[in-house]
C-alpha cells in the first residue's frame, strides 16, 4: 500500500518561510501527479499546488502564486512545498496527495502550519 508522510509543519511569523515535505513509500513518486491541499479550521479543503507526473510542470492556486514553490526530488521520492512571504490566511492543515488519473488516490495524514505573530 502506497504511503505518504508529511513533515515540516510548525509555527512561523508573518512574512516568514517554511518548507513542508512529503515522502512517498512503497511506490515511485514520478508515476504520480502530486498535489498539496490545505484545510483551515471550519473551511473546505482546497487545492494549493500540483506538480505533474514525469514532469516539472507546476500549477498553483491564485492566492499562493509567486509565494509557494512545489518541487519533487525523484531520487528521494519526496515532494516539497516551499512557503514564502507567509500570511495568517495560510494557517491550515497541509496534506499531500498522489494521483495516477483524476482525483487523488493516496493521502498523507497532514501537517499543521500556523502563521502568527
């Protein structure tokens, strides 16, 4: 069974940077389109960033364009989301997800990111 495990969440001040990671086990990350979702308290889960399989092509939700960078290291089977110039509205549980076609098939357990002064 494919497993995704996020790490790197924590608390950061507004304007600060943070990097969250997602390690894929029992499969090969480049086979999947990898995504980051986030869910703030009381809100629906939203798609934040994607990186496509066998590609470095990325796609971002409008509110994070120019601030977040999604990347993948195939040798480490790991996906990264670099969060820069963070805002309080970025506070959420961040989830990575993997899909072969269509909606994600596999999900991580989430990592909490809090932006607060």
